[in-house]
């Protein structure tokens, strides 16, 4: 019986090793969005292309959309941009130009192409705070009723699109059709 | 006396430089109490972008935005609770350095207590074991005689 006690440290070691090896695989930057299955917060912000045109939450409704938070100061956004150009045929992409310079953003779109149906110009990041944005790029899947269904932090590339976004988008599009 | 003064001065400057490390914004407050609440919230809220920095400690754009929000909410007369709820609704419980007690934070709150209790139990057990008598120490007649013989032998050898 006493001998068995000698194994206690080993058992503790194995338990801790298992725990820590699981911890190693966790992504410390992964943060579940608090907004999943919540409506997109109300906002009233100018469009990027025209200062006079005010956009609100209502402009997002009616279609399954990707809501893409981007900025010209964000290197990953530049990396992401070509793939968004490809995706624009498959799903409506709405941009949130986040804490950016209007002229620089317009130049970006004219030089690199414009995958967005329209862009919300969120200069002070107020919509960003309401959405829980903490960096760019971030991409939300919005259903036609304006509910946030998914949030992806980081670059959308082919792998992310095929593995995480597309299945849900296809499902939502099918629901919207029926 | 002079040395004491110098030491005090050094301590003071160390404290000041610590404060200077924190991010600097220029905010106006209605009163001193609000100002202190602002600093306290900055310490208790966690910057969502940074891995482990308080809101008041970070210069990342999101931390600057959130400090501005906290300042605005304070100005609108919200309580600390309401301000924390506002941020949790947007960024999740990640932003709280002191998470609320709920079913999925139960382990976080109770594990230290459980470890403390286990530690206490182990200590009590060890103390009890140490106090326990190590059997009786009386010898019967034959043993007494053997002991005497052995001692006598020992003496002779010397």
C-alpha cells in the first residue's frame, strides 16, 4: 500500500503534462465574440465614398453579408485584399474602414480594386467598439436579419474561407432562399 | 539624517517614474472621485488586443479608444458596474481582470480554496502522525536481562 503512494508524484506529473500540452495548443489570442447571435449594433456613420451619405444598420439588412473591418494602416489587410476580390463574386462584402484616413482609403480601393458593396467610414472607431473589434482585419458573417452569426479575427484566406466561413455562408444563403 | 532624506527622495522618484510608465492621456474630470474611479477602472480592465496588459497600461489604439469610452461613460454618470457590463457585452469577460462568479468561472474561483484546504489537510495529517506514540517501550524480564548482558559486554570491550 505504501509503495503505491510513491506513484503520486508521477500521477500528478502526468496530469499536469496533459493539461499543459493542451494549453500549448490553445490560441491565446482567440477570443469568442460576445456578439455572436446578437444583432449588429445600431450606428449612423458616413459612407467612405461620400461624406454626405449616412449609412445605418438598415443598409446591412436583406442579404447574407461579410462585414470586413479593414484599414490602410493594417499590413494584414493588404495581404487579405486580393482574396476578398475573389470572394466578392460569391457573397456581398461590406467594408468597415476602421480608424483610417479617407483619402488613403479611397486611393487604396482605386489602386487595388474594390471588393466592397459599400464602405462604412468609422473614423473614430465607435462602431468598432460596439462590435468588439480589437484589431484589423476582422470579418463577421451577418445574416439577412442583421444578426452576427460568426466572427473571424485575422486574415481571410482560402483556407479560412473554405473551412470556417463558406459552410455557414452557404447554409445562410440556402435559408434565405427558402 | 541626510542619508534618510536621500533614501526617501529615491523612493519617491521611483514611485513617480512608475506612474510615468502608464499611458498618458489628457482627460478632464468633474471631480477627484471620478478621476480615481477612472484610474481604478483602467487598472481592473484588460486591454483586449494586448495579451496581458491593463487598459491603463497600454498604448495600443484599441486601449486608447476604450479609455475614451470609459471616460465618456463616467461622464454620463454610469456606475462602475454598468461600465464593466458595457465592455463585457462587447468584448466578453476577457476584459475583466477580476472575473465575475458564474458557472464557467467557478473553477477559477474555487481551485485556490480547494488547494488551500488540501494543504491544510496534509499539514494536519503530518502533525498528527508525528505526535503519535511509537509503540510501547516496556521490556519484559528476559529482554531486561539481555539488555543488561549486552551493556555489560559493551563495558568489558572498552
